[in-house]
């Protein structure tokens, strides 16, 4: 039965031009009215736990409003969708809200395949996402500092 | 599909993959490259990549959930046919019949906010045919995705 594995190269991980394709990057940007997470990479079974951990931290810290910058997210699998949906439920229970901004056409199509484009509030820009949060007595930061 | 390519361009693998979650990106890149080279439209390729990724993620997370398994690995084989692309994934982990596995209704899944089951749902939604068989301790999942407008005879 070992011939099953004799087909060729054994792949461990893929690096192209020094970039590890399986890596995922999260940077957080604080705005007066919302936290913005810039996500870079593929949201799959390998990387979604990193996003899950960060979202849980923000939830326990009591973040009332969160924008997920999807402009550099090139892929989402069921694991990623699961994390996003759980976060939407969990934040919703605390009265907090999550928006997705700057999603690419290709990733949007994956959301639409599942009907998730109707569940998540998606905005064209980070500033628009921040402005769309409903706050009582919110201050004036419109998120213009977003990259 | 790929009528102009020589036969060896239309068949890739089986490629051996170490069963780790960090290898999934490489599998996706391989499927993407093969589908594109064989003329698949981008939406077709994206759907196929996601379905294959879900099959492989299941193998890593569930088929080889036992940490004592040595040399946990699986293989991916790609075949371009005139009517579409066929992907065969084989592993020696726990038996799991993806063909028979229940797929949740999306509305229920969303309402429950649970993670489990969505991968199975995606596989069944994104390809035209899913087949499973276990032979001599090897699980074999065959995914077939037809090009739009091409119907099985």
C-alpha cells in the first residue's frame, strides 16, 4: 500500500519568494469608535485559530465595535467561516457589532455561495464601516486614519 | 477542457502531502495551478480549491486525529478531462465516508452558530460528484467538477 505515497514530492509547506503561503498576519489599529483588524493571508483550517484567539481577546476586553479589513484576505474555508460566524454571534450577545470592509470580489463570491453576504455587514471602506456603527453619544472619529 | 495540452500536462500526481494543516496552502496552490493551466475559469478553480481543501482539512483534523499515527500523509491526484476536472485524495487515516456524511442546512448552521459540518456542506455544494470508497485500509475520495454547460452522458 505504500505505493499510494510514491507519486512524487512530499509537500510540507510552500514558500514562494521567501513568503510562507501558510502564514497569516493580523495587525490591530485602534480608533476612537472601533477596533480595526487588518488581516493578511488565507483564512483556513490552519490559520483560523489565530483569528479566533484575537477575536476572543477583543470580546473579553469589551470591544464594542470591530472592523475586519479583508482587503488582503485571499481565501476563506469552512474553518474561517465558522470563526467569523461564531464571533458574530458572540459579539452580538454583548451588544457589540462586527463589520467587514474592503472584501475582494473573489472572496465575496465565496461568502455569497453560502449566503453569508447577507449575514455580515460589508462595507467598501474602513471609514464607511466605522461610520456605520450606531453609537449613542459617539465622538467624532470617522476612522480617516485607516490605511 | 485542456484539449490542446499533452497528456502529461493533464494528469498530476499522486502528490504526497504530509498531513499537517500548514500543508493545506500548498495543496490549494497546486490545485489552482493545475486548474488554471488546464483552462478552468477562475470561479470554477476557486470552487474546486475550496472543496479539495475541505477534504484535506478533514483528513488532517479528523482522519489523523490520533497523534500516535506515524508518517501521517495523504496524496492528491489531479486529472483534467474534456468535461471537467477530477481530484482523487487518498489517505490511511480513520475511515470517514464523506459521501454519506450529513451536511447541515445552511440556515440551521447559521442559526446554531456551530462550526461543525460546514466543510461537508461546502464539498457537496461546490463539486458535481463526491465518491468515497475504502480499499485495503486506504480512504479514497473522488471529487468531480464539470465545466459549466457540460453534462454527464
